């Protein structure tokens, strides 16, 4: 079983079943399909709480995200599984599936880009996208 910690902003979309994936940096051992996941907010603090009952991992794929401060949406490209980069509509759907919402003039892709710039900075990110199905 693999435990994953989330920022509080992602708990409501996880509970609602909108967010059923997460992007993570490489781990010694990423979760495997069929394995249960433990999803928490505030892990390693006294405010730690489980978000939902342990869902089952359905897929783990390699992901490469290009973050570029010069790109209007900051997310220049996303490649899942090494096949081919996602097109603009697929990147927007990916951002929504990852728990980002657009509001006003800002798309979900731009909201995701803002998050990535704050937490990871520009450049290439290589990791895994982990997907699950709730119980």
C-alpha cells in the first residue's frame, strides 16, 4: 500500500470523484495497478486525515511535463506514456482530471500552470501519473 499526501485544495475534488489521478516525482517504488492507495491531507502533521477510503490504483504511467514561463498557459506540453504529446484540448482535460478548475478568464490548464510554477518552477518534470478508482 502506498500513502500519498495532498494539499488541502485537492481534497474536495477527490471526495467528489473529479480528481482520480495525481502527478508525482519518481519514487523508489511507484504504486502498481491493483494496489490500494491511502490518500491523506496533512500527512506527518497532527492535522493528518484520510480523504477517502483506500481506492485501488488502476494505472501508473510515465509523464513528462514542460513548464515554460513564456507560454501563455505556462504548461507548454504534457506527454503521458511516452507516445506523443497531448493536444491543447487533452491538456485542458488532463488539468481538470488533476483537480484544477478554470474560473473567469483562467483555464484549468493555466491554473495547473500557476500551481506548477509556484511549486516546481520552469523546466521539464519527469515522474508518474497515478490513477485510481474510488471504492
